[in-house]
């Protein structure tokens, strides 16, 4: 239960944040957006989540990114965000961009995951109910479904927009080839593809060879998730795997990914960050935002202090050619793209 503490957002919040255009659309997004993948489920105190969300809005973060299965348990991040909306942010709904997704497993049986019309539209209705919303700003196909015709999946996104349950359509973890196909289908239907959400970091550069060019050519925005490589690109793992970290309990960051080779890269990148007067996380965010085709970087946060540290990356985004060349020595693939199966089909 939330304490009834009246909330008034900070004055000048829009002067604190950098906003970037989403492809060739009319929508601006904050350079740093808040993702609710972890730390916003029923396993965390709601007051902690509330403090982070309030602070985010005070800093000019207008975009809050969710999915049907965020938690844990599934659905709980949307439920908690709905409670925060009702208590604090409802008067500011028109200042917010709220997104959700469907594609991964959500409920039992053959209609509870992937990309069928039945699953996507049922999931969106459930998400809206959990958050207490009439519509979301962006509705994503969370992953490519190789067994469902792409026309059906994109048709479901088009229907969501035409029904007024979403303002924009997006995709996540699609290959460059499938992105071209998805964009063409949606364009023919009259619902432009607004944005693509891929994983991207200094240790996971899969979008560079083809996808970024495709998005630039198509005028589609790009919001990258896991820019901190699920926490690996922070000071948390410089000395190994600490007690209580994500890698110390069953999660998406397996201890097997934290090899000595990977840690050597992280330590070298940390030295570059220190020479710039930044934390490693701040350097990692500045690096993904160096490309104008990247609209926004999604960060998670377990505390207000962590969020503040991430947003402070915007104080120093410029990277010299020498710094970029030095970063390139260590910013190489480290086998942490656990979403590769979607973008390789």
C-alpha cells in the first residue's frame, strides 16, 4: 500500500533532460528512458519503486518502458506501475510515453506467447487493465515469431493502433531483413513503424553491421536496451561477482558470462571512463548515444542514486576520435546477447 504523500513534479524538469527525435516521426523521447524489466515487481518494496519513478520524472524522463512479463512475477511490473500512475502520475498522463510489449511466454497453452494476432491483442488488453490505462503510447512485438506470418503479427499491431489502444507500433530484437519487411507491411497498412528496440552495448555490437543502417534509411527510431550489459558495464563486477548482484542469483545474467576475458575488457573500459571523470556506466551510456540514429537508451535502476548516476552521463556525451579508438580495443563481443535467437531468424 502506498503512503498518501502528495506529489508535485520538479519545476524545470524539461530543462534537465536531452530529447531526441524518434526517426522521422513527430515524437521526441528522452535520451535516457526508464525500463521496468527488473526492480519493479512484487519482490521489491513498492515505495522504493515509487521513489525511482518520481525521481525519473523529476529529471525529465518522460518515457517508461514495460512488457507483459516484467516482474517478477509476470505482470507485476505493470500492476505496480499502474498503482504509481493512479497515486502520483495520473494528472501528467499526457506528458508521459508509456510502452509495453508482448512476445515472450506469459500464460499457459498455445496462445500465451509468440506473435499470433490472438496472443498480441489479448495481451495488450491485459496490460491495459493491469496499468489502468485506456491506451499505451507504444505497443511492441517483443520478438520475431518464425512460425507466424509477419503479416499477421504486424496486422495485430495495426489493429491495436486503429482501435486506439496504442498510438504507435514498435518491434524488438528483429533482424535488419525482418525490420525492412515489417516496416513495409505496416506502411502498406497505414500504420508507420515508429521504433525498434534492440539490445546494444560496448560488449554487444550486433546492430552495427546492418540494423542501424536499415533504421536510418527507413526513418525508424532506435531505443537500445541493456546498454550496461545487464550491469556488467558498471563498477559492480570489477572484482568478480559480488553477493546479491544479479549474476549471483538465477537471472538473465549467467555467471558463465562473467569470464576473466570479459572482466579484463570491463576493467580497461573502466580506466578509460575514469580518465574522462566518469563512471563506467556513464561512459557506456555516452557511447551508445554517440550515434544520432540511437534515439534513447533504456536503463533500469534499483535506487534513486543509481538512476542519478546514469542520467549524469548526459553531462558529458562527447567522445573524441582518440577515445573512440581506445574504446574499440576493448568494446568487442562478449557473448552476452541472450536475445540473439530472435534477431538471427
